[in-house]
C-alpha cells in the first residue's frame, strides 16, 4: 500500500509562515485528488484543503482561504501546503491524504506532522 510522508511542520509565532510537503512512496501511485486534513488536540479531524489533479481545482476550509495555498505535482506525486499569516487556532497535527478515485473520499493517509503557532 502506498505511503504518504509529510515534512515541514514546526513551531512558529503568530503571523509567521510554514510550508508543508508530502511525498508518495511510489511514484507510479495514481490518485484522483490529494489534500490536507488537520486535527487539533481534543478535536475531530477537519478538512483544510484539496486539489483535484484532472482539472487542478482547489478547495479550502473557509477560515484558511487567502492564507493557505495548496499545490503539487501529480507526475511526481508530491503535494505542498504553503501556510501564511498563521494563527494560534491553526495549531494541529496536519495529515496528507489522497483519494484514489472520485467518490472514494481520502483513502490513504500520512502519519501527520505537528504545526504549533504561538501567540
């Protein structure tokens, strides 16, 4: 089974920036869409952003629009999340995820990377 590996988390002050990256363990892995989901301590998982490769459409959680940008290269199966103007409420474990086909939902997950925003 394909593995997704995230990198780029860390600690940053409010207003700062971080860039998360995700790489698939198999370059031949073909997927319909990839995205980021986060989970804050004591809360459920929350959709953050998604990109569908066929039409390059992007979708964002309302609270991150204008601050976060998702991008990637499906040929190499890499995904990025540029996060600017970070806020303490963005603190969470961020998971990279992939959807293998339309309607499948995210069916492959990374191990997560911690993002901590201090006030």
